[in-house]
């Protein structure tokens, strides 16, 4: 396959052949055709500035189930699938303390995600930022932003409190990262993302690897083989749109 989807001449091996740590290849580029082919194959880039581009497909794979219920996920919250929204967070969402937008400042969200990671920034590694910014321009990458009012100033003045971003193909949304400047900012953005995906009929929310933070929000793990089966069905979906 060629064009926007890239070719099968890629720098990674099929994920089915990879070890559990998920390392599948090195090299290539971060242009939209390569990135889209990677996500369609169940692969994503992850590397530090100064390193070559490294490609991964871990086993197991972290996901947040969009349509889970309490019978399978005891912490599931009605209306949010497998995402765990505490009563306190639900009250915060309902209070209107935060305003949520979509695709208002994609590159800013991406930069904030990189700069606020404890291991240091990674957004400037290689062509990461321009590659994903171009995906955004083409309609394949999206951001969700949470804003909070600025105290003592113009009542219409809001500042960025948190956000998340990721790549969308068919019924797949591959969440890349999230950040917060204000407590609950990232959680509000993630909750809004899950609601949006559910409302629009998406099939799969990929969070790559289950971490301590995503675990508290309801992330679970599935075997890579199962993930790849679900991925193929998700990216083949038509009539699904994030925007």
C-alpha cells in the first residue's frame, strides 16, 4: 500500500515476531505515511533526543475499554466505559470549573506533554513535533484541552490546565500522552476524550503501556495478539470521525 499510508518497506519487523518488551525496529522517519503505517501495524515510536528512531509494540498492550461495565471492570463509571472517574472528579466535571475544547492548540498540548515528563522532554527528539503536527493538519491527530478561568482578570480569560493528544485511524484512537498544569486538568481532558470516542462509535482506545497513573484511571492490559486482532477491526471501520 502506498500514498498517505506509506509502503510495506518499513524499519520494523511484524509485531507478532517481537519479544514481550516490544522492540521491533530502528530507523526510518517520522513523516505521516510512516507514522500512519506504524499505528496501523500496532507500532509506535519512542526514543530520546539524540537517539535513532526506535519502534515498539509491547506485550501486553495498555488500553482503556470504551464500553466496559461493572461486571468486567469493577471500577467502571457509567457513561465512561472502563475509565475510572471518582465521585470527586465527576463532581468537578459537572461543576463547570473546567472548560473542554478539541483541537484548539494541538502543538502546545504536545509540547506541554513532553516538557512535563519526569524523564525530560522527548517532543523535540528527531522530527517528532513536526511529524505529528502534520498528522494533525491532515486530520489524523487530535488534541483535547481542559481550561480553567484566570482569577481576577477578564471573566472570559481562560488558561490551559491540562490536555491529551493522539492519533486516529478509523475506529482507533492511539493516545500518546497527557499533562496537567492544574490538579485534575489531565483527568478532565481524558474523561472528555473517552466520552467523545464513545459518542462517535470508536472501537479501541490504545494507551500503549499501563502505567501507575493510567492504572488509577482504569487502564488495563490485553495480550498483544488480542490487541492486533482488535486493531485490524478498528482501523477498517468507516463512517467514524473524531472531529
